[in-house]
C-alpha cells in the first residue's frame, strides 16, 4: 500500500502520524495525564499504583499511550482526577 501521494500538501502518512502523536484518544490521555499533578499514590517512591507513559516508534509512525500497571491504578487515577476537579472519566474501552 502506498500512503504518500504526489503533489503539494501533507502526505497521508504525515497526517496519520500527527493523529497518533496528538489527536488520538491514547495521545490525548498521554498529554493530559503528563501535565497533571497525579499525586504521591501514582508517582514517586511511595506510589501504590503506577502509570507507564509509552512512546513507541516504528518505520512509519510514532504513537503515544498511557498504560496502567494494574486495576488499583485505575481506581487511584479516577480518584485523583476527581480530586483535581478535571471532569475526566477513566474508560478502558473506546466504544463506550
């Protein structure tokens, strides 16, 4: 499959890469959570839960994601988001 097209303007693979790094649901979660004070329960030496911030690359794209280490992390994250008054609800299924 050829993703690029001839002529002026952005190429399709560039648009896809931009979406994966900035606008996809996982990238938006990455940027939002990276910018927040997640508190000591999720970050630092005394953390109970943990989030892994992932930046993956291959030959055609780079994508960002956040992966919780366990179910406890999801609960702690939702509580912290509530405490910060973000209005963000943690979901693990994009279809909802």
